[in-house]
C-alpha cells in the first residue's frame, strides 16, 4: 500500500495494548465504503385510528432498505488534512410500496489529519458514533480504555444531540474493537410535530478501528428512536428502528 501505513505493538506492552501508527493520506489514494441500512418507522395511535388510516390506504408501517456504495479518491493532501472526491450510489427499496430507486451524487469531503470528516453540522447517527475518537497516529490504545463524546445528530424523526460512551473491549492484530452506547434527545421541529418533542435517541453497537489506516473499518449499530407521547394513557407518535452496517477500506494509490 503506497500510503506506507504500519502498526507497532508498544515495546514491553501486553497484547491488550497497541501503539497506533499510520501515515497521512496521499493524493491518489482510494477509499471504498459500503453501508447497508434497514429503516422501519411505525405509527403509534389508538387501534381504531390506525384501522381508519390503514383502510384509507395510508402506510402506517414504513420500511426502507438501502445500500450505499461510495468510491473516493484523494484529490488534495496536506498538513491540515485531505480532500476526497466521492462518487456515491444509493439503491433503495420501499418495501410497503414495492418500489425501487437509484440515485448518484458526487461530493468533495474534507478529512482531518486523523481521517475524520471536518463538519460543523449534525451527523447521521452511524457517523456520529465514531466521531472525535481520541485515536491518533502515535497514540496508545488499550483494552478497557473509555471516553465520551457529545455530538449534534440528524435522524429521520428530527435533529437532536446524543452522548456516546465508548469502551475498547478487544485488540485483534491491528483492529481495535470499540463498544458504543449512545443516548440522546430529538429536539428539532423539522417535521412540525412540536407536541411530540422531545423524542428519544438510542444506539447500541460496536466498531472496529484499523490502526494501520486510521479509519473505522467496520461498524454495526442497532438504533431505536421515538417521537411518542401518551395522553390519556394511549401511545401516539412514531417509533423508528434501524439496523446499520458499514464497511470502509483503504485501497491505496492508483497513481
């Protein structure tokens, strides 16, 4: 691999400790990513109201299955980070409507020297879960290491903020396994449902950080978000459950 990445076990350390070593990205390096997402949103209403909506043809149990394939090429690299030009292909199946769609976009993404996206806006939950990791080239990671992050996020039910608790639970070769637990609130009123705010955000999963590339190589997350209230003891609102799996790998340079 032309990026010259390498990983070293700390001298005198146990197998539960690793020193991270990776070289900066170079112009021409290629990055690939695949995301598989199953997203279900159910209406929550008293049974008689749900029956009326269903009888009128309203979809009360939404389900979308998406596959995102992204191919990126580093077009700029420097001391302050890099710019990656990414081609993104999204294939989506709308299960209740039995329709398929495909979309393609091209975008430039700026990465920090630690290969994290540089952004000031809210992040998708699956991206926020591994944002601002304290893992840097030259730093030491060990089993049992813990940290916490607080990130602005976006969800299908509205924007909000989430606190993530992380713990390194294993080190396998150059892969660092991180257990992730996120809890937060939906506070954004994008969907004009102020009476249902605040909603809840819940994420549980794990990620594998590759100490030879500086990227999160794999992530798998179970997400449960709600906009629910219970006036008069009857639940009303929306209940979302997502299953997300992400794989990222550095191909190297084609130059």
